[in-house]
C-alpha cells in the first residue's frame, strides 16, 4: 500500500472527506479515491472514516492506496518548448499556494518536468503536500531577448501575489525571482483552461512584459443565466476590491480606488442557460465573474457573485468558466510563440 497524508487546513473545516482528498491530491484519479473510501482505507487522526465524514481543521488525513491506483492522471500539456509550458488546468486546483491548501498546478508542472529530466522515473514526494516547485535556475531554455519584470495574474495582479488579501496591492513585479517553472498568470481555483508557465528567467521576464502591456488575446467560454441582450457587446465599467470580503464590486461610474475594466462577449448558444465566448480585454481580479453578474447574467456554478439557489436547482457546484484561447505577441523575443493561437474545448 502507498500512503498519502496531509493536515486539514482551516478552509477544510466541515468539508466532506472525499472532497478534501480530491482537493489536496488532485493528481489522484477520482476512481482511486472512491475505491479507497469504500474500503475504509482513509483515516482522520487514525480513525477510519466513511464518505460522509466531515473533517475538522488540524486533523491528519491519511489515504492508503494500492500501487495500481496511484498512477496519476497525466498533466494535460497543450504546448511545450525549451522556454514555456502551456497546460490545460482542471477546475478545483489552485495555480499557486493559497488558503485552500493542497497540491498546486505549479507543483504538478514541476513534477512533470522532473520526471522528464529523470527519464520518466520520479520519486514520490509521498506524504506531505505541497511540494516545492523547483529552483530559480530550473530549465535552461533557448536564448531569448527581453528584460522586464515578471508576469502577472490572469486577472491583472502578479502571479505570485495571493488574491484579495487585506494588504492587497498591485505589484510592478520588479523584485522577487520565482522558482521555475513559474506561472505567468493565474486562473481562479474553480476556473479551468489554458495556463502558461515559464521554464526560465528570460522567458519569465519576456512574458511578464507581454502580460502587463496586454500584448495578448485571451478568450473564455462560460455558461450564464438568461439570454444577454444584445447578443454581442463590449462592456465597460469600474471594479473595486474589497479585501476583507475577499471579493470585488463592479460600478457603473468612477470611484476612489476603482479601476476601469472592459469585457467583451458573444452569445454562442442562447437559452435559459446561455453559452458565451468572453474576451478579457483588461485583466482584473474576478473580472469576468463579477462583470457578467453585474450585467444580470451570473455564471453557472458561481456561488460568490452568482445565484446560489439557481446553481442548486441546476445541481451545479463547479464554476462553468474555462480559458479556451490564447494568442501572444512577444515582438520577436520568443518567435516560436508569435502568431500562434492555442485553443482547447471547454469541458462543459
């Protein structure tokens, strides 16, 4: 048997044990977690538990798995070269460490690259999560030109900054050099889709310039309540952060501390639940979720900005928002990326 273990974080208080395992060990196939729970090979503080058991913060969680159950689902690599790694992030995993705890997408990317370097053999980091991502010099890369501070979050804040803390502030990226692979932007924990990682410092600096100067095109697909009118529009507003509430507000007028936002959408399928293609024209914290909700069309599965009762009626707990398309302009600094459009299908 193989042991995976960790400690329940404060955010895991009261959560069902099978869901916690999926959160803390997203690399494990869901069927393996289900089988271990049914066998009662899951323990909290040394006591066997059932699927319905609720965890308490600070408890030690252990899951015992058979060897044939720990083959992790592969990282979904969309594109890779010596400088970058573009992956299809599943919903329910954080890009970088945050209050939710558990293994991050950065951990999985680092594990993937280590495994490649070791010829396919990888030592199981085993029990504790999360692992460290790597060292600042991980990945030699190809020569690339550019010297600007590092990347930013997908919604406009730096990738290494935890979102919506009380001391939240825009960071010009001029300081810390991260460990590599390093996320060039972030997607929310419940958002799926394309997420770009730099393998080395030169790539990180170049891509930081690209993201800050918005020399890119990013499109999302989502499911929303109702039929937007008009069917296609570019919408402008102002967004202000409320760090204490860990959310943002959208205003129809300028205000102290508010930042201008622009979100475009096109209706692909109209109905009680409509499918939209969304153009993220600016990048701010929770911009798409908050802006669509303010327009009267909250995203299905969004309990923060959306309609919790409607989500329950639709039996949906997962956010129906996916980053489906990415195009970059590095102005020749990384010619292998210029002009390419990377696309995936939304999983819903």
